[in-house]
């Protein structure tokens, strides 16, 4: 019988785990890495403490006048005094509850979407929401006071332009994508021409076209609101981008799906709307969300044709002779708002992408 | 009749005919209204306005331009300025984008996080907001010329722009320029020769030190050969403003900064996804064949990553060119600002002017997509 000597168990090597090892491997593994880490820390020190000092420690929050900003940091009083203009533009203050109601109804709509099963009902409800929303914001019916569109502005206008742009562009985009994927040569070439033309020119030229040339296209007496003209331009522009992304989704659908739908005798529209598009849209959703993000960013361009969106409102307020010199605060504030909206959307789209990816496996 | 309607071919023709009729009717409606409106408002038509005197000045023009020049010349000046901003923007955005993209994949945790923060931050802020921020908050808030920031008496920054010296265009300057081009060509020739020799004999040749040597030695020799008269024109404060040297206007700088920073985030993402798209097994296989990590990156991973990353990067170049039209918000005199802006206001012929502007961008887009198609074709995997 062999004799085994018991060897004492060895401790786990100390240099493979723990925070010090992590720091050594991730921050100081090579001389180059050491240099990069030092550089990174320098960048952080150079950016963060001055900003925090300016925006928080030395900042002025209380007060109502320019004279209350004494400590040398940011003057958030300016934002506080102008916040109504940033949010609602020149919308009459006693009627702002109407806009807030529309915001509130959006959450009701989202909650309803969660519990409703039928897609048709969802679409119908969304339509009702848009009509009610428009009637509430615009007014001019049942004795509700009308607010002309040149009073609209601020974040409310930004959100409205982005939302209406997407909603109107979407059906056109679907039709264009189907047209581009079609076998009918004339329909295909019309779709391709439209999509490539729009994608080849900057949005600003389309906005110029819709605001200057569009009135010439219609008979004398037919006038379009400035906002409506901008919306037409934006919807035309965005439809082409939506079409391209849906086309990407359509291309990812295996040929067998088309053949199977044909084999069971579905018509073209039944085939597309019941079989192909539900699958294609699902693939396209993450990309469509990035279209939505870029549309949200592009809404700022309406200030060039004279609408007062959030950015234009901030520019206008900063030019107020009483508050002169506080435009930095204004720009930091809009930057934060835009960043917050876009970053939330892009995080959401990345999440969706991951979820859909696992479904495909 | 019913059977005819059920025939797929006939139905296809029928629907297309219907579409064409609808489209033609729509265009005819628009066209006749436009003609009537133009007549009623007394707007001129045709391209005769291009020969009319513009009557307004443009403060930055790469070619000679005065107020007496025509609208046609305004168009050319605007186009050239668009091309300048596009070229500078693409160059800077590529450099910054590649750098951030590589840092994003760094082993260094802190650096990778900082690069990601940069991308997540600037990508989610509208470009127009960034342009206005740089212009209004940073560059226009600089001190006036008398108190400008002074870097070694050579560079000056103030609220009228960035001033830097420019060499005088004499014989020495052109000799040095030629020598730099010569060094560049010689390096390429040397590299080709070294590669060919390596394939034939397996012998290595260190091209890099030789190339660096040529880039240093050639200009020095050229300086003496060309007569050693390299004079610089320095910016100097004369009265209320600087004279001499070269000026980059705040409009140009704001636009360049914003376009560079914004587009670089997209280029960095393209670089990252290109490198990450190369399957990990490729790198492992290369290393198990005895490649060093650097060789594996250079010879195995990068050639595959480039094929994936270049098409989105070229698309970003196109976006940058189109986005340069936002210059109109700060007044940099490119085509949308001076031609579709000032000229349009003076002449009032919106249809002609907007169409010409759109055509310029369309042609640029077509050229860029032709390049993209050529690249895709060239890079297509050759299956045997």
C-alpha cells in the first residue's frame, strides 16, 4: 500500500484576481497603457472639475433677476425665468394645459398599447390620439380658443415636428419600399428615382423648396401655413430614408416566405401586409429608430426657415437685451435636452436589437 | 373581361398605366399652376439671371470676386467653398474618427470608456446645435484683436478668427514643395521594390527609416538648392485688425469643428464595428500559425475589417458633404448661403436656383456612390 504524503493545499495565486490585478491588467499593462491612462486621467481632470464648478458649485439657482447671478458660475436663473418659452414658445400661458394634456394622453396611449392585443385597435387608437392632440393644441372648434401655428414653439414644436414627420412619412416610406422591391418596371423606377433623389440632397434644400416653391405649385388662393410647409418637406425627406431601411428588412426575408404566401393564394396586398411586412418591419425596427433619432436632430433645421423650435427659442432668449451674455447656459440646457432624448432612444434601439438577435438564433 | 383582369401580366400593366396617368396628371396640375403663378407675380424665368450683376460682397472667396461679378460667379464661389469645407471636414473627421475608433477598442479600460463617452455624447447632439455652440459660445466670445490670444507671436486667435503665417510663393518655396512630393513618390517606389524583393527572396528591407530620412533630407537640400529665401508673411496687428498671413474665419472654424466632431463619432463606430465583425477565430488562427499579435492585426484582421468598415465611412463622407449646407446658419459663404440664400433673395427665381443647388448635391452624391460601388466591386471576395 502506497503511502501518500498529504501536500498542504496551496493558496490561490494572489496575482490573478482582485482590484489591484484588475487595475494592473486594464490600466498599467504596458508602458503605452500607462501613458494612455495618465492622459485619460488628465483629460478627466481638465474637463470634469471646471464643469462641475461652473454648473453646480458656483452656479446661481435662486432669484428672478439678472442681479441675482453674482457668484461667477452658471446663471440658471436665466433658464428658470425663460423655461416657459423654451417649453411652449409663444403659446398663451393660460392655454398651456392643453399641451400638457396631450403629453399626458401620450402616457395613457402607451398604457393602452400595453393591454390591447388587436393591432387594428392600436392603429385606430393612435389615429384618434393624433386627431385629438391636433384639435386640442390648435383649437378653433366647439368654442375652444384657436391658437395659430405661429404662436407654437419651443420643445413642444420640436416634438410635434418630429412626431408628425415620422407618422406621415411612415406609410409613404412603406409604399416606396414596396415599390422599389416590386417587379413592375415603371413603379420600381419611380420609387428608385424618388428615393435616390431625396437621399442625394441635403434636408435644408428640401425645406427651402417646400417653403419657397411649394406655394407656386397650387392655384392662387390656396395658402399653406409655414409650419405645414415645413412638415410636408420633412415628411417627404424622411419617407425616403424610412423606405431604404424597410427595404433592408424586406431583403432579409427568405424567398420561401413570398412563395408560400403565393402558394396559399394570397393577393399581393394580403401577402405583403399579413406575411412579409410584419417580419420585415421587425428586422428594420432598430434602424428605423436611428432614423427617428436623426429626424429628431434634424428638426432643429426648421429654425433656418423661420420656425421657433427649442433651439431657435434659446437663441432668441439669449439675444434678449436684459439677459445678454447668458447664451452659454441656454446652449448647455438645450444640449442636455436633445442629448437626453436621443440617448434614451439609442439605448432603447440597442436593447431592441439585442432582443431581436436572440430571437433569431 | 374578368379573365383579363385576373391575368397577372395585364394587371401589372394596368396598374402601372394608372400610376403613370396619375403622376402625369399631378405634374401637369403643378406645372400649369406654377406657370400661372409665375406669370401673375411677374417672376422672370430662365437662366439669364446668371449673367446679372450680383451686387453683394462675399468675404471669403478662393477665386477673385467683387461686387460687380455675376450671379454665375457667385454660384462658382459657393460651389468652391462647399468643396473646400467638404475636403477639410472629411480629412479632419477621418483622422479623429480613426483615432477614436482605435481608442474605443483599446485594452485600456479608462481610454475605451472615454472614447465611448465621446461617441455617446457628440452623436446625440444635433449638428446645427454644435455649429451654433462653437460659433456663438466659443469663437465669437473670443477677445477682440487687440487682446487676442497670442501663441509665440506666430498664431493669434481672436473674435475675427485664427491667424497664422504663410510662406511667400518664391523659388525656394516651390523647390521645397517639389522635394516633399519627390520624397513621397520615392517612398512609394521604394516600398514597391521592397515588397517585390521580399516575395522573391524573402529578405526584409526596412523601408520606414529610409522614407523618414528622405522626408527630412530632401526638403533641407531643396532649401539650399532653391536659393535659401524662404520668407514667411506673419500676421501683425495694424490698427484694429491683423494684416498679413492667413486667416481662418470663425464661421469656417465653427463649421469645421462641428462637422469633424460629429462625423468622427460615426466614423469611429464604423471602425469599431468593422474590426469587431471579423470573427475572433481569424485572429486565433493567425496567432496559432505563429503570427505576432501585430502581424495578426495587420495581415489578417485589418484587411477584412476594412472591407466592412469602408462603405459606411464613405456614406458618412456623403453625409458630411450634405451637412456642410448647415453653414447657412452661421453665414459661411458656401453654395446654400450665397447662392440659394443671398442670390435667391435678390433675383427671386426660386425654382431655377433651388434646382441648381440640388443638382450640385445630386452630382456630388452620384460621384460618391460611384466611388463606393467601385470600391465594393474591387473588394468583393474573389471566390474560386
